[in-house]
């Protein structure tokens, strides 16, 4: 988890009062931040880019800049020391990634201000033109949103703050720049309109950030520049690279890799142009809204950018208008167990920089307005968390539950513990695989037809997670493939739940606890897997009945079904050679998939 450092003096300056750093750290813990430590750190000046660099903990010298990658033998010149609060970043709260966002939250929690922060956006001087090539066959980074920020002259504190926020959002929202990346430029070096287009990675060149006077092509940047090397994978399948250029043909940046040297933000810059690009529109919008809102807390004002899309449509960016959600007071009381009424609910939410008002047509429904930067609000339960924080964890009176109960293991877990100990005793190693897979891995590679009805994900986020598994063999065979070069034999098992469609079940599906076993090696056969199943049944005190079956998974004549006088049943046999090859294996495989018991 990345860690950021927030200077106590800077935070107090934004709050307009002087709080002890320890009190600030305690308040941050109460609003949900994970405070790692409070300590003093030295700050140094990079001789190349002139940015302030914090000393690493335990380092004897500071001689490398984490912004421009410059490094020298001697230590950088020291410019001061400050007391900082070190925080572990929470990916769910990007609005708390920097000192501006933290100050906004603390102003409400500490009682300085209440209610929704309003962010005014006035028309700006920049237009962006999107070229269709950014969403073509040669480049797949179609989305862009922009803003103009006017600030007091940028000083060390402000420059470091915006750069830290940029990198934190790259991690927390942009997924290490894969979904979205942010570019920040000195607007006074740019001539509108700005074009979002593509460049030829072999022919077109510009001066990348940190390399003044050295022109490099896109391909050279990926091969030689530290940032290019670090993020080259993001453009590996692009034949043309995305680029922003101004009206004079000057390159602003090659997202998501690097900005240009000529448009970089410097000490004293006052007007900034901000862009966010990426393949995920949601991540792009979240990143921009959070970044811009935090800079407003640092003294900035926002101006809009007109974006002319590739299809000819025009949009205004950013949209910082508040969002709305309805919550239910009775549900909040039930979830939190707090003695809430309408007044206390509104007061607690206003303390968290939200607004709330009763819905006229309901006695328990409230309409909550929240700023665009609160991208973590997806359901009323998310608002309930803020409601509890605003009420104050310290104000919650602990009390004993009305009825004491004694917990115990679920029946399937007791059975699983016994089965696990038997399998480990037989020399098998346990694995854990994902509960979702694909039709290809779950059916086709086993030579099974894809059924007409099965547990399928309705709106999958990833192409690799489309099916809820009905057996456990897919993960085991994938594990064999990953370990196929290890010494033989390979013997693994997995114990977990599977999902079976059942029209008689309340939800249309039921869960069963299954055991799957695989054995790969020269001696793997029906006889070997049968001996393992027999040993398991003996330890469980059961007798099994085996009957031959004709399954595409198995070699004809080497597969069987199992039934017992208990709940255990299933299939076992020697895998068909075609299935073995489908998984990229080259040795015989014996396997079994057994139902251990129903999950109730």
C-alpha cells in the first residue's frame, strides 16, 4: 500500500488554525485514514528539476530525485526539515490522497465548516480537439477530460503536493496508469487549441521531461527513458502512440508515459492545464474530478475546457456539480445501531461535508447531496459509513448484546477439515483458485459441451471471469499447467464451494462443498485415483459404489461415477489425451471431482 507524507505545518495552514500534529493524526484516524507514523523528515532540492525531495527513511544521503530520476554521487543540498504525518493510502477514498483533500475533510470533522463544498467552474480559454485515431485499430486510449486551474504562484509545497496527488491517483484510480493517467502543464507555454491525436513511434520525436535538449522518438522513450521503461507495457500493442499537441505543433505529453520538458510546471507557474486520458471513462472522470477539487482546496479556481469529440459532438469539462442519492433513516438505524433521528442524521452528514434533506413524500427517506469527488458512494450503505463517522465513533456507547451465543464451525467446514487432513496425509498439496472462470476453461478444454443453462456472470468486468464454476477441476488443471516443469508426480487437491443451478432453490441455484483431486505423472491412471478415493472413503467410514460412465472428459472405459450411503458422490477417471493437450500438459492425468456435502 503506498504511503504519503502530509506536513503538519501545511495542513495547519490550510485549516487556518494551529493544531498539535498528534491531534491531527488522531482526527485522521477517526475519519478513516490509516496513520502509519508521525516523524520529522529532511527535505532536499534536486539540482536538475529544482523540485523538493523528501529524504527516505534510514537513508544516509539523498542523492536521487524521484520526480525526474536524476541521480548524483553527492547528496542534494538540504533545504529544511518538517514534521509529517505518514498515511497509508486507501484506494476507496481518492479524495483523501493529498493534503488539500485531507484539509477539506478535517474542516468538517473538526467543526470549522459544515455542509457540501461548492466548486464553481467558469468558462476557460482552451479547446481540445480529439482525433479519431486515438480510438482506432492502432491506438486504444479513446477518452480524455480536461480542466484549467488558476493558482497562486506555485511554490515548493504546492508543486510537491500536486505531483504526489498525481502519482497517488495513478495508483488508486488509474491502476498504475492502465485505466487513466494525468498530465499537468504550464498553460502559459501552450497555444490553444490542443489536439489529442497519435504519433509515429519511430519517426516523431520531442524532448521528454527530465531530458532537456535531448529529442527522443516514442520508441526510444520506451527503451531508454526510466518512465518509458517502467510503463512500456501499456503501449506494447499500439502501433501508434497517443499524444497531445498544441496549435504550434508543440508536444505536451505522450500519455500514459511522459510529459514534455518544454511544458512542465515550474516554481512560479500560475495557470495549469490538466488532462486525463485512458481507456476507462469512469477512471478518467474520477481522476479529473478528484485532482481538480483538491487543487481548489489549495487555493485554485477552475475553468472549463471545451472538448470536440471525434464524432463531432462537444462537451464541457469538468462537471463538478453535486451528485444525489436517497438513503433511509430506518435502514441507517438498523445497520449502525445508533439512536438517530432526522436532526442528528442531517447534522452528522453535514459534518462530513455532505448535505441532506428530508424527502417530502416519505417520513424516513432523505436525499443526500455529495460532491463529485466522492466517487466511493455507490450505495446508501457507503453513506452510512460517513454517517457513523460524523456521529463520532467516540460517542457510540458500548453495550452487551441482548442475547449471548456461542459460535461453532459450520457442518461443511467440519467435514472439510477431516477431508483436508486425509488428503494431506496421502501426500497431496492443497491449492485455492478463483471461483470464476470461462466457458473455455470450464467446459471446452475438458471436451464437455457448453450447457444451455449454467451460472453465468451477467455483466462481467473481465473476459477471464464469466462463469461461476460448477466443478473445481479447472483451477487444478491450470495449476498443473503452471507447474508442469516441476518434478513429477504432481498431486494437488482443492476444497471449496461450487454453484449448481436448481429451479427448486429459493435463488434458482444452490451451493455444494466439493473436493477435486488431480494426479499427474507416468503412473497416473484410473487405478491410482481410485486408490486415493478408496482411502478417503475408508477414513470417513463410508463404502462407495462405483459404476462405469461414458464421459468426454475421460478415456473410454477409464471413468466411473461414485455413490455412497452418505452425501459423497462424484466422478473420477483418467483424463482424455485431447483434454491433456488442451491444457498444455504432456503426461497422463488422473482426476476426481466429488461432492462432499450440500451447503445449507
